[in-house]
């Protein structure tokens, strides 16, 4: 039996961990949901369908390109539907799917937690930075 060095064991463990992480649905979903534009668009659509221009006004700061990319990502993931109405010009409405609407309570809970605990996070950072310096 061949001897395995500590470096080789660490590398094997790292690969196994990364493979496990890549297959983890929670990790995959958190990576997608950590996109600030995604969160803002989902929140904007909470009250009902909106046209692209309405979303652009509501999600201030998002460029046209970023908003379009975010909407496509949401549509691909099944969180948003895109409905085109034939008219001149064409009318395009975006709405949350039931899957997208199911995300709202989670988003609200995270927002509430953040608003409640951000002073504690800031204090912890200040203590850490003071001790580090």
C-alpha cells in the first residue's frame, strides 16, 4: 500500500468537500439569492405584475442590462413569468410565480433579522477591529 502524504490527504479532502458543496442545493440556492438585484426584483414584484419600465423605476440603481439579466435569471429559475401582450409597442409584464412568491417570507425574515441585529454586527466588527489593531 502506497503512503499518502499529508498534502495529498488535504487535497483529496478539499476535492471531496468542493464536490459535495457543488451538489448542495442549499449552497446553489444561496449563491443565486445573494444577488442583490435578484432580491430587489423579487421584492418589487411582491405586490403584483410590473412592466419592465416600472421595475426599472422601482429597482433604482440597476442598469438596463443588469435588470434584464436578473429577470432572465429569475425566469430561468422558475421564480418569475414573462408575459408578452401583442400591441404596438409590445407590452411585457413580469410576475412572480407561486415558487417566487414562496420565497417572499424567507426574504422578509432575513430582512427583519438584519434590521434587528445589525447594531450587534456593527458592534462585533468594531470590537474585532479594535483588538486587531
